[in-house]
C-alpha cells in the first residue's frame, strides 16, 4: 500500500487518464489480434515485446509499424487489407487477455472522493475503448470518454485534452493528465495541463524517465495521494 506523501500538484479539479498501459495492460490483446491479422495475410507471428513498442499512437500507426517489419517503406499497398483484418479480429478478443493494473480502481475511487471530475482520453478507437472500460468495470468512473477517432486529432495533439477542459468548463491549469507515455506528456504540455506519468506502461519502448512531466507516480492511487484540489 502506498504511503501518503505531500501533494505534488495543487489546485487540481479534474484528471484526464489514459487507458492502454495506464489503467489496463492491453498488450496481450494487441498481441493476439495482430498475430491473427498477420496469419490471415500469410505473415509470421511477432513476439509481444515487439508489439508493445508499437502501442500508443493509435491503431493506424500500430498496423503500419507491424507491416514495416516485412515491407519496409512499402507498407501502403498492404495497409487497408491489414487494417480491415485487424479491425475484425480485435473486437472478438477485446479485454479477454488484458488485466487492470494494481491500484487503478482504488486510485479512481480516491480521486472521485476528492471531488475530481474524471475523463478517459485514449488513442484506442472509441468503440474498443468503451467496450474495454465496460468489461473491466471502470466505465462508470468517467464522465467523458474520447477515443482516437472521437475528434479530428489524437494525442500527442492537445485537442482531446482541450476538449475535455472545455467540456468541464475548467482552465487547463486545473486539469492533470495521467499517462504512461510521451504522448500524454506532450499533449498535456501543449494544452497547458499538468501531467503525471506512471512507470509501468509502454511509452514506445523508451524509459519514462526521459519524458518531461510534473512527476512519476507508482500507480493511480499514488497519483490520487499526490493531487490536491
């Protein structure tokens, strides 16, 4: 159990929380769906470590990175078929091989007890995100959920975070983004929000310590302890 420490951030009234790699360990789902797609296209399976490095920038980026292993710079002729295949396979297994990270639900409960308004912003397609949140029992914690296809741009663009701030009627300085990658930090900084990172997610294969943020927290419960309104 995390010891309660002095607040790291003050004046916070809302939190925007990432999904893959922050609340739910979804890499095993990606692994299964990508390899079913690759089998359908006659390609060899990939190990999970390779796929993890490609997670976080949306489905289209994931598929392009996966195809580049075989096709190098000549991905585009194969992209539409691969994407269509993946989009058939992923909903079948969405959430089946995933697990919620430790202290996620406790952290969300603690944030809500502090009166924080909560939104989930992910680059995962909205329908997949909604279903995963429902399956994991996390959906009801969030007033707002935006997926990578909900708005004109996705993280690391600040648009989704700015939209949440507008929805909540809050200035960005009163909102903290919590995520596992540079996507979250870059979007938060560009939006004018504060940002905390968790160290256990994916971050495109790079150490989270290299990401500029307001701090690294061990879990969402730790984040809740480090935030004050």
